[in-house]
């Protein structure tokens, strides 16, 4: 299933990564993760105090008819269930490791947090569990969506916030040099742990056929 608009899942769109590259393809299959936003916190100044940074919104580069556009949407992950069994499923997320640079030096104590989670889909079979709390994403898996028997068929998105929750400080696709001033996705960094370099981590999205309501 191709990516859809997280604010209107009936509309296919062309999302782009913060650096302008194409997103990683989905997993495929009858129970699939179709898309997951790649998060960017921009280029930040090093602070002598604890600091909280905000993720950019998801950039959309193609509209439903394939024409070029320049608009933002909430960051999101998209799943599709076309198995026809109505057995349900569970979606989780975890960090692969703490944020670190290419030398392996970690942002000790840094916390990635999600908030304002919601779901929307293409059928009436809404998942029974939606994580809409403010929670820290760690190396332990956090349950995001859970569909029990007779739930979760079709395509569903788990979005974070609304367009108004993202303050892009100048426009849509700003690139890695820019910073956001508000977002439902935050990164808290402890003073004295960061250096003038890039830090990354990987988010592990897992979709299992275990009923999860």
C-alpha cells in the first residue's frame, strides 16, 4: 500500500524525508508497515543547560494526482491489514540504541518523547487501543496501536499531533539546517553530553499478528 495523507487516509500522497530523499519502502505483504516518518531535529546550538528540541513535521512533495506540492503533515506511521481473517494485530516502537555519533559517543540521558497520538483509517474497524499519552521512546518496545478480533482491517495511520502543533519557523521543507520551535515529538538533551557533531538513532517499528486491543 502506498503512503496516504495522515489527515485523510483516503488520499494517497508522496512523503519525503527531511533531507529531501525518498523514504524507505514498506515491508509489503498482507499485514504490512507501509510507511514511517523519518524524524529530524535540525541543526541545534550546543547549550550549557538541559535543552529540549522539537522534530520537524512530515513533508509531502506529491499530491494525490502526482503533481508537485509543498506542504506539511503530522509525522506518522501507516499499517495495512488485507489478510481477511479479522484476527487483529499490534504495532510497537522502540529505539535501537541511545542517540550516538559516528564515533559511538552517546547522548547519555537523552529522551525522545511522543505525544498527542491519534489514529485514522479507511474502514470503520478502528483499532481498540491507541496510545495517546505522552511517553518516552526507549529500547523497550512501547505499544502504539492494538487491534483485537474484528478490528484493524484496511489501512490505518498513527499520527502525532495536528498541523497546528508543529511550528516550522519559516515554511515547509526546511532541511536539516533549520529548527522547529514546537512539535508533539521532542528530544530532551542533558547539559554537557553533546558535542558539535550529528547524533542519530533508529526507530524499530514492529507489527505482529498478535491481537492487541
